[in-house]
C-alpha cells in the first residue's frame, strides 16, 4: 500500500496542463499570423522608395507646368448617366485628357477615364464613367502641351452631382523645388 502523502505524478496535476495549453495556443496563433502575413502582403508599402522619391520630383515638375499654364478645371460626375464633364480654363487645350480617380487605400477602386474635347464648346471635355465613385479620392488630371505633360492633382471628396475644382489650391512642396 502506498503512503498517503506521496505526491501524484506531474501529468495528473491540473496546472502543468494549463501552462502547456497556453504555450500551445501561443505557438498556434503565431504560426497562423505568420501564414496570413506571408499569403497577404501589404501592397501599400513601396519596396523601391528611392525611385518613388525621384518620381515625386517628376510629378512636381508636371504640376509646376500646370501652374505655369494657369490651369483650372471644374469636374462634374453625373450619377444617372455616368457622364463626366470637365471644363478646363487656362493656356492649354489638348484633344484628350486623362482623369484618374485614385483611392488612397484600395487600388481595386481606382478609375481611369479618358476625356475627349467637345467639338461644340472649347475647353469642355466629356468622358464616361462605368460605375459609381464616391468618397475620398486623389483626383489627377493629365494633359499634354507642346510635348510636355502637365498635371492637376488634389485630394477631394468625390460625390455625384457636386462640382470638384482642380487647380484652386496652392501647390504643396513647390517652394523648395523652385530654389534648385
């Protein structure tokens, strides 16, 4: 007969199993998180940040050209027909314009619209939007004047049947660029 005060083996105790369960859960959750991170990379991070930085200067040159040409645009999106109407003022009148509505966080919601100059009214450009676009967007308008691309770029809240004004805000970052 075994003595009455002899301790039970460790595997018959509750606390070792609770500690083992906590460790097993943490290992399982860690492996799950690593699997999710590997299978779903973050597309918002740019691996080649140096090239992206050089691209900012090229973009700023295009925006400065737009400012030099005194360009301003009034944009209207019609919810019913999907028609995009743009009225362009300034010293440029290309045959076509490219309008990009860029979502800051969801690339699948980006839209690219080609705008053609209206034959009846100078400075009026018309295009077609396939689906409804609303919310915060980076609005980029690109055109070509004498072989050089100009750009109007602003962050706007896009709503149908509401005019968006491009070129009405001061150009950010141009002060340092002009000194070079």
